[in-house]
């Protein structure tokens, strides 16, 4: 409900004319902030921009591409924050020290085994805390950001603000479907690379 109100507020700010350059920058920044650590503004901005595209004020392809770029950049920034400082913060002596160490050890094992899948369901800085390798994280982050930008952007373009309700209702089932697509894509890409003759 809060996300839908935020989307409507963004739309109300531009009832007749959209300053497209400013709006594209806004989508990029909001997507980046959301993928660093603060869920919400990126989705609201993407929905609003996609609805503006449906009314002919913006280009949908550009909106989705810019949202994807912003989300990818934000996810990478969050991963770097987790990589550089998150683990040290969580392993510092203090309350629940042993519990925190146990959770980190379990998280390390999970990310080592299911890292690309975990990127779909956890904030990017968590992948950094668990030292997910760049080669694994960057591809998973890019695919996850693409799924998000296309599904929300095209969905809002086609059905309007109610896409937020659809996404909320899809919940775990939608996330599982997106994860399955990601895993299938990664498996196919690896098989294709393995079949290529070495030169």
C-alpha cells in the first residue's frame, strides 16, 4: 500500500508535462538507492516512469534500460559496502557474538553453494558480507536487476499502478519463478560455453 501511494505521489507531481531528462536521472538514482539498501523508491519511480511512457511522455525502452543500469550500479555498490565493511562490523566483539559468527558461517556456506540464487532474495550488501566472488555476483546482480526492471517496467506500462499489487501478491511464487529463470539461464550459458571448441 505504501509503495502504491508513493507511486501515485510521483505521478501527481507531473500531471501534464514530464521533464524527461530529469525523470530518467530520477529513475536511475532511485533504482540505485533501492538496490544499495533502501527498498521502495526505485520501484515507485520505475512504475511512475513506465506509466508516463504509456502516456507518450517517456520511452519505455529507455526507462527499463536506465532502471536496469541504476539497479545494477546500486547492487554493485551495496556488494562493495558489504565486502569492505559489513563483515568486520558483524564479527566485532559484543552482544550475541557467537550467534553472529554462527550465522555468518552458515551464510558463507549458503552463498558458496547458491550464491546466484541468493542474490535474488537478499540485499546486495549481504553478498558482500559473505565474500561472494565478483565473477559470480556481477552476473547474478545484472540478471536480477534485468528481471526486476523488465517485469516492473513493462508491467506498469501495460496495467498501471496495480502492478505493485500484482508483485506483492506474487510474493514467493513470483520470486521462485524469477529464480528458476535465472538458474536455467546460467545453466544454459555454461553448457553453451562448454560446447564451444577451444581455439
